[in-house]
């Protein structure tokens, strides 16, 4: 009986420690092509765009309080480590301790955040917000391309293709028009000057 009690106490203590320890949660960072930005960027496991707060320099976290409510940091708990999805460099993933002690995921040293107004995959409403929030590229840099830039680029490409097509069509039609405008009578030769007004080839 004396042996059983200590063993029971140890088991209870171990259980209490296990219950008190935060569970490890795996966080996967993925890459996706964002159609609005026309660029490949980092996204969360469910496809939400990930951003970096440019004023954060030298590994110092400054987006806290209300800022962290609008821009939730990407966190890992327990002993979990972030996982790199296809197309990303695993060695670039890391973590940084926030002022509140929580561990935030980083990519190439850039702390990652979501934007509260992005509700579904593919949205990038936070891009360029205040000139300080930007999506992250797989290379580990902020991308400052905007949806407007992407639209202009697409329009420019489309316009160039249209102009090229129009030019080609015009050239083709011009040749036809030239042929139609050439009413040289049969038997007359282009480039041969006829001086006799009575000759049917005169002025042709």
C-alpha cells in the first residue's frame, strides 16, 4: 500500500503537468498565386494572404494591442515549428517572441500577419494599407505591387495585343484596299506612262 500511494501521486503530478502544458499546433505556410496582385505570395494554410509590417526593423515586434487585433499575428504554440509548403524554403521559416511572450512565425526574418478584413482565400485587402503593410514573396521580400498595378499591366498587355492585331488587320485590309483602288484597265501596265489622251491606258 505504501508503494502504491507514491506511484499514484507521481502519475497525478505528471498528468497535471501534461494538462497544464500548451498543446503544440502545427502551422503551415503556403505559397499561392494571387490573381488580384498578379504575383506569388505567402498565404496561411487556408489560403489567407500573409503580410509584413514594414516599420518592424531588426526583429523588433511593434504591432501590438489594437494593431494586433486588426492584423492578427501568425502564431505557433508549445513546441510546434512552422512548416513550409510547396515552393517555399523551409530554412527561411522561423519564430520570434512577441512582447506578450507568444511565438510569432517569421519568413526570412519578416514577422507574418493576417488582415482581419480578408475573409476568404485570394483576398488581399491589406496590400499597401497605409503604405506600410505588404504581402510577402516566396523569396522572402515584401512585394509592393498593387491590384491596380496588376490591372494596368493586364490592360497594357491586352492593349498591345489588340493594337498588334488591329495593325495586322489594317495592313491586310490596306493591301486589299490598294488592290481595289487599282482600277488599271486590262492591257495597261503599271509604271508605263501613256501620253495620248485617247489611249485607254492614259493616266493609269
